[in-house]
C-alpha cells in the first residue's frame, strides 16, 4: 500500500492536538465483520523527515498549485485563466483578496469588464472562486484545494474559511447547501 493522503490528514490533525508524532503508525478501520483493514500507512522515513522539516519552519510560506488544478485550468476560457492568475498573484496569505473591484481587475489585466464578469462566473461555477459582498465591496477567496498561499499549518484553516464563504452558481446567485439537522 502506498502513502495515503487520508493518513497524512489524520496525522496533521493529530499533530495539532498532541505535540509529538508516533513513528511507524498505520491507520486501520474495523469492518462489519470485526476484522481490521489497513487504510493508510506511514510515510517512508525520507518523506517523514521532509514533512517534519517543513513543519518546523514556522515562518515558511508557500504558493502551492495542486495537481488537480492543472486539469481544471485547461478547461477554463482564456479570460477566466487570466483572471485566476491575477487573483493568485495578488491574493494575501490564506487566499484572500480584498479591495479589488471589476475596474481594478480591468486596469490590471486589460480585459473588458464583460469578459471579467464572465470569467468570475465561470470560476464561481467551477467552485474555484467564492466571494462575499459587504458594503458594496467584494472579498474574494480562491479555493485552497486547488491553489494555496500561506504556511502549511494554516492550510486546513483556509479550507474551513473557504467553506464559510457564499457558494455561487454560474449566474453568481447564492446557492444554499441543504443542511441536515439531527434531533
């Protein structure tokens, strides 16, 4: 079995809760028959050393483009790709971009405002971009599952913040997720 992202996510959360990492630790689940099935195994010692050295650097900041984002970029219209690159270049740590209106994006990218609006619609429809409006100004955030700028320890926080933002459809209308209530 190869290194598993599920195992990595569990260990990152465990590192947050407990201050040390257990070595040679595999992840199992118990199936309905009562037998234990391996669903993840620890990284090799070389990968584990690399991950621990990355996590030790508190001031280290990254701009990460995940593999899934490459395929997604190929599906975008050229205007949407240019707007996405603009957002990625100018976003703050945590993937947030504040203080830019359509005219500001127009000045920076030399795209027509109709193309910019169309690009934002496509990015929102593919859930690459979300935005909230407060007092007539938009706060944009790029989906950290595809692109991320910041420290490794804040990646999960950025994903949670992104989930709190308003999901929009291809017409930029708010979409609401149906939440289940447990009584």
